[in-house]
C-alpha cells in the first residue's frame, strides 16, 4: 500500500521508515470511510495512548483517501487496546459502517493480525527451574486474565528447562506483561503453536527454538545488564573453539521471514527445519536452523557465515550448543560419509547390490522417515472393503511424499484403509475405518515436517460436498 501520500501529524514525533515497527505491534491498520478526516481518527484513538503519527493512505494521482489508514502508538499495549475496543465501532453519529481495526504486520509481511490471533496473546518467558505453573501464574496474573500457563520440561527426566509459556485472553494483556515484567524473564511473544496439536506435550519445534535462546552465546539481542553470556558472533569463528552441533543460530541486522531463512539454508542438503524468533526489543533478525546430520550443519555454517542477504547485510551463522558430544558427532559424520560412499558404489555397480543386501542392508527397502515427531509403531492396515468412517485431507508443502512413505506414516495410527494422492496436485486423502485413529493422525501430524515436507492434515469434506465446489489446494 502507498503510505507516502499520507498526511503528516500535527507536530510531535514522526517515526522514520526504520522505526515504523518499533516496538513491534505498535501500529494499527484501519479500514475506514473515504471521507473520515485525520482529526476524527486522532480524537477517537488518543484516549488509548501516545500517538506518534497518523497517516491516511491516498491515491498518488487524485490524492483522495483510499479508505485505509495507519495509527502509530508509542507502545504495543496501546495499539492492542485500541484494536480490542475500536474494532467494529462507528467513528461518528453519522457513520453507519463500522470500522475494522487490526494490528499492522511488519513491512516485510503482507498480512495483519486480529484480536483473536494467538500470535498476540501467548508469551514465552525464561524462569527459574524451581518455578511451578502456579508460581508462573501468580507472577504474571497482575497483567491480565490468563488462559493457561505451561512449563517446558525435559521429556526424559521431567525436570523444568527454565522456560515457560503464558497465554492471555487479550493481546493488550500479553503486551503489558512484556513491557512491564522484570527483564530477567526476557519475555517475548511466542510463535503460535498449531491449534490441532494442543496436547500436554509441548510442540517440539517451539521448544527447540526456545532452547536456542537459553543457550545462545553469540549476539546481543536483549538490552539488559546480564550480558556476560552474550558476545559478538565474530569472536568464536574458529572450529576448534566452538562446540559443533546440528543446530545453527542465524543473526541478521535486517529482519527476515521463515520463508527467506528456508530458501537460504535449503541450498545445503539435509535441512530439517528452521524457525524465526521475533525480539520485541530490536529489529534484529534471529533464527534457528537444524540439519539432519552434522556434516550438513558444518558445511552450512562455514559456507553461509558472512553471506550477504540482502546485499550489503552480512548474516552471522554459528553453532548452537545442544549438549551433544562434538567428538561423537564428528565420528558419526565420518561414518555417514563412509556409508554414503559405499551406497554410491553399490548403486552404480549392480553386481554389488547382492553384496549390499547380504551385508544386512535389507532395511533400506523399508521407507525411511526423517522427523522429530514421535510416531507410534506400525500397525496392520484394515481390509480394503472395510467401511470408511473418516476421511482426511492432506496438503503437502512443497511437494507430496511418496505413497509408500505416506502409508507407513498413516498406518501407525491403526485402522488405515487407503492413502491416495491427487494427480498433479500437492494434496491427497486418507481413509480410516475408525474416527479415533483419524483424530490421532490429525493431532500428531498436522503442521509437522516429515522428510522435509510440511503437512497439513485435516478432516475432509464429504464427497457430496466436495463435488459442488472447486478442489482445495491451500
């Protein structure tokens, strides 16, 4: 949208382009009447806080209002409260059409967030390991109504990792907590977890990303006094001085999206997942990347550290200490390389394939599933003639998985009848003879990454309903 033709605020601070999203979520996006003047916007939105600027988007040629505007507040909580109270309201007695109010997304993204967006209500905090959920709730309930609190625990020992989540009922309450809580909590907005997988087990990718914050020793992202654990990533640039792992920290002075991060690091084969972490105190870009093997991580670190993206901005790439033994990882890498060379030799020489099978590699005939999702053991498929109780619709990004892989995955929930792909589309269907099995598959797999492919798994419409509308491809 064109913001250049907006009207200047009457005096006071006018944010520059680089500070429009500082602090994050402090700008609201309005859908209003084309005849609404700036003075009315200032009058109606001033009660919510310190307005730094108001600009009405206008046509470049006619200078007429396009019926949209932005209001920049000094604080995120002020913008969130304005959204909560003004969305759906009429600005004046003569206005019959209610306005729409959203939190404006950063300039690098095209979407806006509404009052029900989980991304605005759930915060991530670092806490003492002695804290219970009751302690966490007691500490943060002063900022608003809490829907739930949860503490990330070690899946093996059950001990707290010193990390937790607090979900508020309103975005303004979450913003108040971030702005006003003790800086030792390092509170920030958490990435939304998938609604279909809200189980007692914490989402794996979120916990991995948050663990990275707890171990990150490379870049100063938080303006707090406890900086001894943070240092410039340039200081630890020799392989002999830093721990080696399959996880990498990515730092940039320019924010980036998850798609951009993926496109950069997917150049190196073996990318498992990537996550972008937003920091409310700066405009730095910060992400966590994980590879399936240490060889890919090492290559990506030394190939992409200092890579300019966008041109003129160098990104910093460093290893994240995940507690693994570096010597063991290097030995494992050497084993993988030898195995790959042997497999290549056998593949290129058919006369050697019998030797490979005789050597115990028949397991290679079994579909290989690379994922961090905890999958049940394989179960027998239901007979083909079994009545279908539930159908699932699957969307693959960026491409479909092979049919044998899909059958191996979805049969683990029991009562699987059939899996089939839609020709020429990144979608497919799964038939189950039991609704519980289908629901278990959705809960476990929706939003997860398997063999580098992200899955969307949801209930399919009935065949009769689907015949009356276009094929879904989203």
